[in-house]
C-alpha cells in the first residue's frame, strides 16, 4: 500500500453530497457500507496521529534545559501539513467509492 499522504494530496478536503446508490452497490446495505467507511476512517485517524506524534517527538526538548521558548519553523510546517490533510472520514469515503476498500464479514450465526 502506498503512503496515504501521497494519495490524498490532490483530494478535495471539502464535503460533497453523494448518491446513496453509490454506497449500496457493493454491500446492498447502507449501514454496512457506512460501518466499513467508519472503521477505515478510524484506522486512518490513528495512523496519521501516530505518525504526526513521531515526527513532532523529534523536536521535543527537555523542559529542565529550556530557558526560553524558541519557534521551530520546520515543526510548524509539519503541523500545518497535517492540518491541511482531508478529514479521515473524507479519505475513507473516497477510498470506498473508488473500490479501494474490501471488507470481510464473519458469520456470527454458527450452528452447533
């Protein structure tokens, strides 16, 4: 899988009205489709947050050694880049509509 940040560079971060028929074409059920999108959005959110924190941890300084707060332009640029990324729900919706998501359901009704 390619890097998510490169995939979403050209993606419009604004919300758009969608045709419900697009969501039910694969699953036949709007709620299942939305559950798939929500699960993927949560995965994306966790991954992006972890990645951002890893990058910002490089700039962390020991509070005992800091005498004055200095502004780090690189840290600000990294934060701004992640702020400009589309919402994970928007990314997940675009992935779903482009047939980029596949889901497996386990059968909960087992005969004994």
